């Protein structure tokens, strides 16, 4: 039976009931609903709605239910209860009889669902923080063993300047560190308890809401009841954290997909995260990475969807807000899965150093060095840039690298060029020189690895 039958003389149309019910997705809030209910029962003792004996009975029954739910959460789906709040209350009444009917005194499903969802978010954020750090750790480990793996760095997907595989890994560590700090910011703002705000105007029982918040592990209680039951900023913030996090993972995936192509051949992915073709026997496809890249779309969709659901909603609670859950659950599940999958992909990659090195040596990635060399000889940079451009055209015409041009040939472009130009053009020198903070020099990369390790320890 619905929680609100008294006002109605006709039963709900089955089609409407199906349309309206949320149990099939909000059953995931069962643990939070039970924990919130235990805290509420304690609050009811402080305002003499329950005596402590009654409270203990309720608490024992709710704890028993918690055990059952933990053992098999899917059992909830067998019920035709409207939502998880109705289900928990129904189960409680089945266990303790009429006493169970006292629990909802002074409480509304509006402050209840807001509380449940925030408790769930807090739990999920912990899991996401853990996974974000795990991936950073995996990237640091990969960086550490690939400090001397030189490969081309790109802009416009054109070979630009040499970098190392380690430096590339550390770039993603930075993105993930920002994702981590975004989650922590979100956590701070969402750590405020809605319970005790009633339907919209506050509860009529003089409950100490700060104390209640403390029992539930919240840092404090909200300040305005109207806002509390209609606020879903934490959902928006988490979806936005997820949207940005997934953009990062999709770029990570795309880079790796490219590195793994026959054309680039910088890495080889492990068999355990690739799949074959039903037709072409030679294929080994980077499905794990393509799915990470692809799943980014649905997470962006969830954020946009929720923004639109909330836009223009009048205060306070409206049923529109029930639409907050499916998108949030899916987006955060997807993000967590993709973080885990990224760790798995990194675990078995093989960096093909000779190939990376060869590619870094081609494509005139040391042109900037030649320009800097001329600058050191007193040529203004703009002029040096032009001179090197001409030298590159000539080298391309001959089909050779810059350093393969003879000194006599190079001198045709600038008389400032001497024999000492050749060491400058070596790949290692290109790396060594970039020694300002954040650069690709071995020293900077080693420092970045140590620093990241300390932060992640
Ligand atoms: N299932 C509802 C939701 O998820 C619970 C709150 C219902 N409140 C109400 N006034 N009908 O939003």
C-alpha cells in the first residue's frame, strides 16, 4: 500500500504507478535510508515522540533490515513499493508492527530523500577519490620506468618537440590531481545535513538538527528548509566533476589509441584489454580505451539533463527532482568503472622504445633547438626562426634530418652555424635543456615523480 492512501478513493492506474515509482533505481539508497531512519528515531526520543524502549526496538529492527539489505540488495526489487522510503517503512512495520508507524513523525520523504542521496554521494565520492588516486599511482609507476623513453610530442597532431613517455604520464597525473581536488571541494559543500527540514517549512518538533547531523556523520545541518528540500547542487557538482574527469579519461584513451596504432607504434596494449575481429584474424583492437572514450558522452548527457531538469523549477520540492538519481548513478558508476579500467590498461602496456625514439628523431622535432642555437650566437629569434624554416625546407627536399645536413650546407643558411651545432641537435640535448619547472628534462621529470609519489603516499 502507498504511504498516502487516505486521501484517495480510487486506486492508481497501473500505468501511472509504473511511471511514478522510483524503487527500481532508488533501491540503491536502501542502506542510507535505514541509517537515516535510525538517526531520526533517536531524534524522536529527544522530543518525546518515542520512549527509549521503543527507539531500541526500532533500531534493532532497522539494523536487522540493514543486514538483510547488505546481504542481498536486489531482493528489494521484488516489492511493488513506490520507492525506497516506502519500502523501508513497510519492512519495519512488518517487523515491529504498529510501532513502526510512528517513525515518520515530523519527517517527510522530501528531507529524507535529500539526506539519503547526500549520504550516498559521500560514500561514492570516497570510492572515486580512491580510484582517482590509484590511477595517479599507476601513471607514476609507468612514468618511473619510462623516464628515458623518448617520443615525439605533438601540437596539431604534428610532431613538435621531443618529450618522454614519463612526461606524458605525468601530464595525466596533473589532470587527475585536479579531479581529486574538485571532488574534495564538492564533498565540503555537500557535507551538510538536510534531515529535520520536513516537507519544506521545517519540522514541527524541536529537534537539535546539529546533533542529528553529527549522528549521521555530517559536518553541520542546513540553514534553510525551503532550500534544503529543493537543493540538488551536489548532484550538479558531482556530475560536473564526472563530466570533467571523463573528458580527461577520454583524452588519455585517445592518446593511447593513437600510440597503439600501426602508424605510430609507440606502445603495445596487453591482450587482456583488447579484443579481436570476427572477420579479420590480424586485428587486436583497443576496445577498453575506445569504450572509455565513448562513455564520456553519456556522462556529459547526464550533466546537461540534470541542469535542464532543475532549470526554472519553482521552490520547493517537485517530482521532477526524482529524475536526479538515474543520471547521477549512471554517471558516477561509469566514471568509477573507467578509472578502474584505465589502471588495468596501463598495467600491461609495453612501450616500444626504439620505435618511439625513431619517430622522435624524424619530423624535425629539433628545429627549435637550431633556432635557440642561433639565438645563442647573437641572431635575433625572429630571424633565427626564418633561417631554420629555410633549412627545414632544404632537409625535407633531401629527405634527411637537420643534423644530416653537412656544415657547409648549414652555413648556406647562416654563417653563424659552426661545428658545435651537432651536439645541440641531438635528442638528448633537446630534453636536457628544458629544465625550467615543469619541463621535460630528466631532472625535472625525476623531481615531478618524487613529488607526486610523496603526495600520493
Ligand atoms: N521518490 C521521491 C524522489 O526520489 C521521493 C520524494 C517523494 N516526495 C514527494 N513529495 N512525493 O524524489
